[in-house]
C-alpha cells in the first residue's frame, strides 16, 4: 500500500509538471532575393528537451511548378544533425491544406473560439522584422516602402490582438533606391504551457461533430477512413 501511494503521488506530480511545462519556440526566417532560410527550434525544461528543424533552401523548381525544400533536424541537447531529403510542394498540396482547414471548420463547433483562446495564452518574448527593399526606381521604391509599412503595421496589430506581446517589436524598413533588392529577416521567440495546448486539443475532440473528416494531407490523412460513414 505504501509503494502504491508513493507511485500515485509521483505520477500525479509528473502529470502536473508536464501540464505546467513551458515550451519555448524560436523562429528565424531569412530571405535574400532567391535565397531563403527557415529555422524553428523547440525548447523545454531549460533546454534539456530540444528539437530543431532547419530548412536552408526554399526555391522554385526549374522543371515543374513546385517549391523545393531541403533541411536538417536535431533533437536533444547533444543530438547530432541529420540531413533530410529534398521535398517538393505543389499547388495541389496547398489546395489539400485548404481543404483540411475547411474540414476542421465544418466538423469542430466554434473552432475559431478554441483557436483564439489558445492564442491568447501564447506570450511573445521577442519579435523583430527587418526589411530592405528596392526596385531600382526611386518613386516606385518609395511607394513600395509605404506599402510594406502598412503591411507590417497590420501584422503587428493582429499579433498583439490575439497574443501577448511582452516587449515592443523591433521593425525597420530600409529603402534602396540605387538597385533592385529584396531582403527580409524575421526573428521571433514565443512560449506557451503544454497544459493550454492539451486543453485546446481536448476541446477539439469534445466539440467534434459530423463523423469522420476527409483529410488530404499527412499526417491528418491517417485519421481519415473512407469506409467510415459520417453520422
């Protein structure tokens, strides 16, 4: 009985620890003309649990209308880097993603409220967005610079409305009037508790209706079953 009680207490403490654990996500995106680099890193428990995903190459395929990506990933504080094969994403993949979004909106009651409540629990610790833009013409570059300021203002407004900005974002736009250039660097650090993500997941299941959804993309397609009839 004593060992059973100790095991129960340890199990409860472990569950509470997981629920209260904060996950920190570091996002870095760099674009320079035709070169792109995307890095996403997940950290928990002061870096004891760490997973990094890098996509150093994003380009349009020369032989087909697809986007080609090639990246590497690491796991754990001492995990080695493992290079992944190049992947191609076509317009059909984008349409399938939109179809999956539509399926979720159809099957989950008040999905936007669930997503909004979860976004309200996310804290943004740091956000910077630096851009250099130019088209080789001073007048058009000035117009483009104004459009970018309006775009960035709208994006920051949306982020601050749905999430918690802990620090003022750093935003710059540098116009280049002499030659054509397109350069953007986005760096963001945000975090949330695993318990909040679990609550959102439970709500998705709780408010699910209409039977099985016809998902198109992986891994959601594994949840679909064409033989299952909807209720």
